[in-house]
C-alpha cells in the first residue's frame, strides 16, 4: 500500500504526540516516587533566637543567635544540593516568635522540623551534645541526627531527651531540637567559632536528616550502624516527674544542693534548653 506524503506527516505527528504523553507520564510518576526523583520532603530549618533575642545566659561572650543562623544556612545549602525543599524560619538576624516558627512548620504536610540551638551554663565545665524530641513520630529523626552529630563532634554525648518544649509540642510534623554544644564551655566555644566546625555540624545534621528512615529497632541499638541501619537511641523522658521529686522533704534540700555541687555530671539547670531558651515548657 502506498502512503502519501501527507499521510506520512500525520503518522510522524502521531508518534510525536504519543512520545510527549509518555514523557509527561514518566515525569509525573517520578515526581510521585521519591525512589526515582530523590528526596521529596520539605525540611523546615529553625535557627534559634535572633534579633533582640541574643540567646544564651547574661554575660555570655559568644552570641548564640549568630552561631545558630550560620549552621542553619550551611545546612540549607547541603540539603538543597541533595534535592530537598528547604524552608527557613529566619534567614537573617530577625526575631521570629515561637508561634510563627511552629506555624511555618505546620503549613507543610510532608515536612520535618529541625531546630538548631547551642547550650550555655554558669558552670564553664558543662559540655556536650544533646537532642530533644517530644512526639513518638519524632524519635527516629532525633535518633538519626543525634547519632551523627554526637558521633562526629569532639564533645561528650549527653543523649537524646524527651521534653515538651513549645516548638516540639505544637508542631504536627516530626520535630527535633538539637543542642550543638555549650558556648560557655571554653573548648566547645572555640570550636564553634571556626567555620570548619560549623560546617562539620551542618554536615552531620544533614546526614541525620538523610538517614532518618534507616533508624533500626530497639533490638539493633547495640549493633554497629551500617549504611542501611542507624541504631535507635535510648532516651531520657524529662516530661515526667515522680511523686518523690514533687514532695521532696525540706530538710533534704541542703544535702541535695551539696550533692549536686560535688557531682561531675552537669545538672539539668545547666542545660540552656531549660534555663535560657524561650522554648521551655
């Protein structure tokens, strides 16, 4: 059968349309399938403090608000390069109310919320890395971020802690607050003031974000982590107070104070997450 030139043009055009439809279909599938397109999660990064809220404790030499913003911006660059959609609650030295930070996080249904802070204490020897979460859905994210940050920092591991900070209680998405060391600790303060160390912190937090879906069960917590499995971190639940703590006898107060002063472990009052942050209960 002979085919005229006009018929041939119609056949070619038909193939072109079919090819475009197939391409669009594959693109739509790719956008829906994170295994094909890469990360589809929105990461809301919250740099603690800002504006008139300097962070830390009175007389603190290193401004926390500047350190948190620097690490947050470095983290943004790393995650954006990896294909994540990144939203900043603040990208400059401005004050953002806690309710506004929470509202930003809650406006994205597929988001995770990473709040960056640094600790401070009156006792200069207090130091270490700690990560906070509140909802059970946030524990894998807290475990992964803490695993990498505490493992990559030359500071002590203060552990994962469950606590009802405002930004953790009020968010409806997986949320964590990571305390990246004590600015009042001479050694950790010197580390944080170097761009190399702040970049390292950002890289470790990014690794935790990427690895949050690879956190193993409690049974694997004692095993070495591999590329496929990150151990679930044990945590301290600071949302519950025992009756004995609520009804401590008055005569035991001085003894308790002496015991705290002699202890080598930092007390909870030393954690700036509780004493200097507006994110408290």
